[in-house]
């Protein structure tokens, strides 16, 4: 025989599992929509590409709080600008 607490916990567990299943179905639908949008954008543009002039983005000296690293970033940036 189950106690009232066990019955209530079983009901909560059943409700939580139902909610999890609903959320998982929603996640799957959103993932499918996202992948379809990516495929459409890929077909329209030829897919993502790196900018050859800035293949790794650009860090500014403000990206670094340590003064030594900030100075090194400035030196590297100057070197990159001089070679491009």
C-alpha cells in the first residue's frame, strides 16, 4: 500500500515526465527549423566563410586587463597592420 506522499510524488513524477516529453518535442521541432534555415542560407550564400583579411577577428588592447598582455596585443596588432 502506498502512502499519500508516495502517491503525490508518483503523480508529480508522471507530470514532470510528460512536461519533459513535450519540451523535448519542442526542442526537436526547433532544431529541425534551425537546420532548415541554415540549409536555406547555405544554399543562398554558399555557406559561411572566413574573411581572409581578418581570419581570427580582432582583439583590442581593451580586451586585456593585464598591462603586459595589453602591450603585447598592441605590438601584435601593429605587426599585423604592417604586414597586411
